[in-house]
């Protein structure tokens, strides 16, 4: 079992930045894909990006160079650096873990954090 805890959410003005972190409790986390998802009010959960154990990164198209994912396997942490934030980025952001490769399908992910709320004001 892997437990994931997100942190770093908050309120930021449009154009600002936030850095989200995901701390994993589990010896095998380093072998998993670590994904970031988000759910805006009234919408389905959507894939933001993911990073494999080896550092291969996939981003959703809407990221467009604004977000950066990284991980530290020694510390069992994954980071989502978000720059040039827009009001439409307002959502609850979730960290998730999947065996093997990353993907955008939520059903690939076995473990989920509770989420951290990001609000971007205009």
C-alpha cells in the first residue's frame, strides 16, 4: 500500500506560481509512475502530467510549458511546479501512483492522495 499526501495548494493571482508536492509513504513508490490530476468544480478529473520511475515525463496539452514535474526517488517525493497560472487552473490537484508507464486514464492509478486545492484569482 502506498499513501500519498499532497501539499502546497493555496490562493494565487493569475500569472503567479505555485509548487505542489506529493510525499509518498511506501518502499515501492520509486518504481511507480507518479501522476498529477486535477478536478475543477463540475468537471471530471483530468490528467495534468506524469513521471515514470526513470524520469520520463508526459504532460497534458493544456500545460504548454507552464508546468514542470520532477521527482526525487531517494526522498519519495514528486513535485509539480506551476507557473503562469490562469483562473481556469483552479481545481483540486491530486497525486496518484500507477504501476509501470504513465497515462491519462485514471483507472491506471491504484493509489491516490486526498488532493490539495489551488485557486487562481483573476
